[in-house]
């Protein structure tokens, strides 16, 4: 009777296989990494769009009631008919306080809970490395990935960014552009590592469009689609200002 011998891989063959796998992994890693980032940016952009839709829906509801819009204001001085501060009359200097009030965080989980808008909760502020707020207590910058435009008015152009991921500095954005914007690249991720660090950012425009931008294209020329606009000319209203999770970032 003949007994067949079973022979496994030799050490050299095993090393060759490991080497091939390593080469293939290195070749595929950029494509996989890019696909993961694009998926995360789409998910974050969807959350931003949800915030935009919720706020614009609330503004539509409030207009016939004679109430101001709920985009954050930085220095309002009016009060409503009952003498109480409405969110449209409350000054904000950061986006955390604004989103906390928008969702009535003080009364969250109680019978008195009465958010200003529907379709928004603190989960819309988290993702891509930014952990979700626990649901109780003051909203902290660690749980808020959005910088939001303050003093937004209806007549402003639709191209203006009104929500941007916090890794894109609000101070690099514009309130007025008379000529074609600069092509100088904006540095991402200097203050906030998440979301997306220095790799890219997500923008929601005043017209509702979502814009995902990679770092190499992060220039005012691209962000504003080569368009010029003015938000401060001929008005006594407060200027367009960006509210990051930590504070004000004046637009240029």
C-alpha cells in the first residue's frame, strides 16, 4: 500500500505570499481610505442637511406668527410680546449654546421639553470621530462638529456656507467678496482634529446644497464657485459671523 505524503508551504513560499498580500494591501489602501472618507462625509452632510431642513421649516412656521427666524443672532435686542427672550432674540457667541437651546436641552427628558424645531436632536452634531452627547447636561464642544453662520438673512445669496464642519475655520470664510475669491488653500484641522482633520470638510450652503470638499480643493475660489456677493452693504444689520463650538469666528 502506498502512503501519500502531505507537504505544506515552505518558509520561502510563505514569505512570498505574505509579501504579495502586503503589496496588494498597500496598493488598495488609498482607494479604501478614500471610499471610507467619502462615506463618512456623505453621512455627516446628511446630518447637516437635516439641521438645515429643520431650521428652514421652523422659519416657515414662525413667519406668519410675526416671529424672527431661528438662525442664531449675535447681538439681537428685541423681546417678544410677553417680554421673554425667544431664540430669535437671544444673542449667541458659540454654536454649542445655540444648539442646546434649539433642542431645549434644559428640559430634555421632562414633560416640559419643547424644542424650537422638529427633526433635530443632538445626534445630528456627532459623527466621523465626534462622539454623541449623552443627552443630559450642557452641550460641550467635544460633542458638536458644526460651525454655524450667525445673522443669516433671507436676502443673502444661496452660495454662502451656513453650516461647515468645525475643522474648516470660520475666519477663513467671507462676508463680502467683490472680486473672484482667492485660490489660496485654506488650512483645515488646525483647531479641531475631528471630523476629517486636514483631509476635507463638509459645507451646507444657504440654498440647502451639500458640498464635500477635499483639502487640496479647499480654496475660496472653489467654495464660492467663483461668485462674488455682498452681505453687509446697505444694511445696519449685524454682519455675517460664524459660531464655532468654542466661540465666534468673524467672517472676512
